[in-house]
C-alpha cells in the first residue's frame, strides 16, 4: 500500500537535492549510494546504468530506502521506504538527460552507458515536512 505524501513533502521532493539510496548486499550489509531522483505521478523515479550494484539489488529484492537531506538545514529531511513497481530501459536516456538538467543545468556527460528507469512506490515515510 502506498504511503501518503503531504503537500509540503511533495514541495521538498521537487527541490534538486540529491538522495542517498540504501540497498542490501547479498552478505546482509547495507550499500549506500548518492543518486539523482525525481518525484513524478506519486512515484519516485530513479535512473541507473545496467551493471550498477545498487540498481541490481533493487531489481532483485524489490525494495530500498531513500534519504533526502537538505544540505543547508539538517533538520529538513525525509526517509522513504520504497518498493519497485517497474524497471524499464524505455526512456532511460531521455530521463537521465532530464535529471542532469534538474541537478546540473547541463547535459549528461557519460553518454555511452545504457540507462534505465526504476519507478518506486513510497510505502513508509518519515519526514520533518
């Protein structure tokens, strides 16, 4: 069941703040990776390249946790548990270009990687919003 995202949290998620995605390795340890994301249509859209360990963990396990922390105010944060709804190569290249514009204001530089989209549904939300 999807968790409710408040209007104030939706506004926070619209800010170009990087997130940290936490996934589980096969040995049970946590892997943390900085990522770009987008909140769209009630889902969190992630983008990765084929061969990425963290994305493979999500595809295998169907879940992850995101931490979004305001770099200017440590009291503004959201921790969101998500479950995988869809993984698709379709539109992956266009989506990473969109994310690059959102986060850097310019084109994405690593153009040879095969990109894909992970659409994640928020299931548990802890937030200061």
